[in-house]
């Protein structure tokens, strides 16, 4: 006698379909995780950039002083004026003061939002700043460099 329409025939096929869907979910999850890792949130280089700029200016001031009558700061410290004065995406700031920037005389200023340096932890969108000191011939100079450049990952 031929058995047609057994009740157990379809159950074996249904178990295999569950494994197929589980495998598809696993592969899709792996692809999504790989995309998130590769095209992640981005790279925040503002603090490192501000520190590098401030350190370069501090070395220049310590070596040459602040006598920029014949040459500008850009020429003396070998900085690119087109990069520093570009008001597009890159937003860099430099503040050089005699003694300190609270009570001392401001000798050079590029940019204006140096008050945001004190509120770095309050808002993620504020510029990252670097404060440094330079000494030249018994004079002390405070140098504040800030960067608010947005550098993001590949997806942005």
C-alpha cells in the first residue's frame, strides 16, 4: 500500500526552513555590524590638532619672540595663511597674550570664540583648545590654540 499524504513529511522540511532563516539573519547581522564598524561615528581630531598648532607656535615664540614687525606670524612660524584664515569648514583659532590672557595684553588673535574653551565638557560641539606657555628673554607668553574642524568618517 502506498502512503500518500503522510503527516510527518512536511515537518522535516519546515525545520530546515527555520535554519535557513536563522542563517540569513546571521549573515545580515554580520554585514550590518561590519558596515557600522567600517563607516562608524567618525574621528574627532580637534584636540590633537589644537595641541599641535599650539605647540608649534609656542616653539616659534620661544625661539624668535613676538617681534613680528617685519614679518607676520605666518611667515615667522612657517604657517599657511590660506589654511588659518579660511572661514569654511576648517575653523582654527590662535590667541597669544603677554603674561596671561585674562589680565595681560593680547598680542595676536585669530578667531574670536575662546570663551568656549572653558566649556569643553558641557557641549560636544564646542571647539577643543590647547593652552601653553612660552618664554622668550624673561617674558612669558600664553598661547591658546583652538580647533573646531569637523572630521567625520567615510559615510558623512
